[in-house]
């Protein structure tokens, strides 16, 4: 076990002991309202794996799944209190929500930026800077776009000025590139794996994790784990249970990837083998760590600061956005 993993596990054990209550199995199950997208993305995959394997119950949690058809509605549920958590979300999305008064806190990391890539079929495009004078399909409202733009700026490349950006969701970016309407597409898993299987000519010219590490020395986080403050106040011992449940999902995926793939194919309707291949590629990583760890907190806060410096967001959130026991 690495020092980082040992520290994370020790922190969770300390948090559980600090609750001062009886053992988890003697405690009442805590209901947690979880927002789940009806799209084949990371959020519902985690929710389905947790429910199918009874992981929530083992940690004295009772997940109440509330489904939403769009990302806007998904985040709105967290903002209004219709859901206690979205399981995952972008750090700077939560930064904006917190500065607008939404009572949420980040309790853990879950997916590093290796999830983000830019694909092209053009041999003339070998790196991000080669997109100068070209077209890129990307969701300009996403945190992923902010990360790419910040990296581009460090390379002397301004998206939207040096590169023509065509607004497109990740799914639409896939079809735009396939149709030859753009030179490159910004996508995330599992779309990346499906695209690479569809067209052998596609190549990655940017991996978000590698790009962010080059810029900051850390891989950065594509997705982190939020909880509403009212839920934390209502059930403070549930924070440790929630993180432990997510870490059990992480362990299950690592140790039983074939079974996990079958569950994902049946519940989320991904083609069989896609989830397994995305995990094997090293792009789709489940890495649950307490957000209050020194390294994790520093990495998340650095993303906040860079978003403000780049003028994507107006201000930093208060320190309490990152939960600490």
C-alpha cells in the first residue's frame, strides 16, 4: 500500500472512530438521496455498481436514486436540495455553485484528469499547439474546456482566437469529428474508448492528466465528490461511511472488472467490453481519497485559483468548500 493510500485509509478510520458511536452494523441506515444521470457516463455507473453489489447497505447507507435526463437538471438537484449528492462533479462547477450560495462541500476526489482527451484523425496535428488555425469541437461550458484552455494559454495558444471552437456536447463532438466537420474533438470516457474502437485513424493529441501534470506537477481532478452541508449536519457519521462505500466500489472495479463490465452493460447500456477497456487503458481511473488530505486539498485549490486567474470564474470560494472532519 502506498503512503498516499495508507494516509487516506488512516484518515477514514480516524473519522469513523471520531464519530464516537457504536459499530456501523449496530447503527441505523442513513438515507442519502443520490442524483443519477440517465446517460451512459461515470455517475450512474458508480450508482448502479454500488446498488447491485449491496455496498451502500454494508456501510449502513440507504441510497435513494433520483434520475435526471440532463447535466443541468442533475446539478440543479444538488443546488435545490432535491439530492444530497451528485456522487461526482467538476471541482470548478462546485466552486461556482459555492460562491453563488449553494451549501455544498467537497469530501473526496474520485476521477483524475486522465479522463479528458482530445482526438483527431489528422496526421498533421500532433499536439495541442498544432490546432492553431484549425477547428475543435468542445463543450465550452464544461470544466474540461477550462482545463484545456488554461493549458493552451500556457503554450501560447488561445482557444476561440487561435483555434475555432465549435460548441458541442461530448456526444456531439464525437459525431462532428466522425463527419469530418471539425479537425479535433474534446471528449471523455467512455466516449473516448468507443471512438478509438470505431476508427483506427483516431489519435490522442492531449491527455488531460499529462497536460495538467506538465503545467502544475499534479494530475489534477476531473471529478470530485460533493455532499450538501445540511446532509452532513444531519448525519455527520455518514461522511466516513459514504467515502468507505465509494472506496469499496473502487476496489470492486479493480478486482472484478469483468463482473463490473457486465453490470455496466446491463444497467447503463454501454456496449459489452467498453467499460473494461476504458479501465484497462488507464484513462478511466477511480481514485477515491479524502479531499482534506494535504496533497488533495492543494491540488483542488490550485484548480480554483487557476480558474479565477484565467477569468473563467470571478472569485475563490471560502475555505469551507473542502470538508475536513
